[in-house]
C-alpha cells in the first residue's frame, strides 16, 4: 500500500524537496471558498455571489 502511494505521488514528493513548494495555499483558498459558500447559502443571484467572492478574496 505504501509503495503504491509512493509510486503514484513520486513526482509531487520530489517537487517538494526540489522546490519546497506544496499545494497548501490552494487547499487554504478552497477552504476559504467553502466557508464563504456556507455563509452565503441561499443566495440565488450567481453574479452577486461571484462579485462578493472576487471582492473579498482578490
């Protein structure tokens, strides 16, 4: 199981050690969007939702 996981993610693992970069910022941004969506649940105007999303996180 561990070998299969390592084989699948080999390039990502090497990328971390070569460049010290992860996808943590993307994961954090996704979490912020999820929280934002839960706060604005029930908003029917998609344009308004995207406008607010852009103003808060851009």
